[in-house]
């Protein structure tokens, strides 16, 4: 995919490739202010009560109002699949759980939520007219998803079996990794995927997070895929900032 601005176009995503992210928030208007200020996103109405974020005219994420206060305030990564129902059956057979069955979304595609055997939640996206990200791997867009797990071998077997390959770092342009809980987060943290957004300057981005009412959760640290800091927005949704 071209990386030079307006020539970037939406593309088809193979099964198991991260193709979309959304944030479940108590206050979407506050989310618009925070993420618009941090990443320069513009917003437009999306399906239902959601809003879509765009960068230079291309879709990059969605903000979704929580319908139940007991739901977590969280960013979710979605993996592409040509058949969400079939993938859901494979997830269950491999020891995972289909949290919500696939539902159609206004002709855009079908969406479902699942959890791996360790409890980490992720989304499934079966594309219709919306294949996924219109921009990625550039400042202000999705760049990486890291699975924090307690059982690396089990995670490798589960995701490798689902997507017929070693998911973590196997592609020419990898965008998913796996780390043990305890490397960054305390041992009591539940398994989860952490969504990473690319930024041009990590220190400047951290200053913007603080200015917009967010907070630093994990100070900057080095990884094989770049320099990372973990933050939370002003409503408590955690995500990471990444620069290379």
C-alpha cells in the first residue's frame, strides 16, 4: 500500500489481519474532543450511534457509545475474515468463546466479538462495502496490536491454528505481537490486546495526552517494533503510542 498521503486507498485485508479498531466510550462527544486534539481526526456519523474518525478523508477508527455502564471502556482490534460465522465456530472448537454472534452492519459488513482461551477479547470483521482502515501505519493511525498473555505457547497455538500461520510477527509487514503480562503490566492485569497508534514524536504526543486530560500509564520503553508508551484517554480507555 502506498504511504504518501492522498494516494493511500482502502485495501482488502486477508484473514487474521487487523483491519479496524473502535473505542467503547461513555461519552462520544468527549472522545471526539480528545482524539481530534491528539491525532487530528475529523468525525462523521457512522452506523447506528457511532461516529467514524477520518484522517485526510480516509476512515481510521470508530467511537461507539457504551450501551451498558458495566461494559469496559476500551479499544478493540478487529481481525478480517471472509466468513465470521465459520471463524466463530473455529474459535469455539479451539477453546475460545464467541462473545457476540456476527451481526450485519448497514451493508458495511458483519461484526462479532470473541475471546481467546485466556480471556483476551478481540473483534471479527467480515467486510461488505467497508474493508477496513483507509490509512494505517502512519502518524495518527493504527500501527500495531500487542497481545498481553499469561501463556505464550497457548496463544501461539490458538491464533496460529485460527489463521493458519504464526500470527505474531510472521508477515512481511507484521502488525501484531505477543508479550507476557508482567513485562509491562502487573501480574494481576487480565489478558488483553493493546491497540497502538503511530505518532511522529512520542514526547509531543504524551504532552498532548496530558493537556487533553489523559494520563500516562506506562512510561516510554523500547521494543522490537519501536518506542512505546501506554496511556489512557480522559475516560479511561487504554491505548499505546508508538514511534520508530
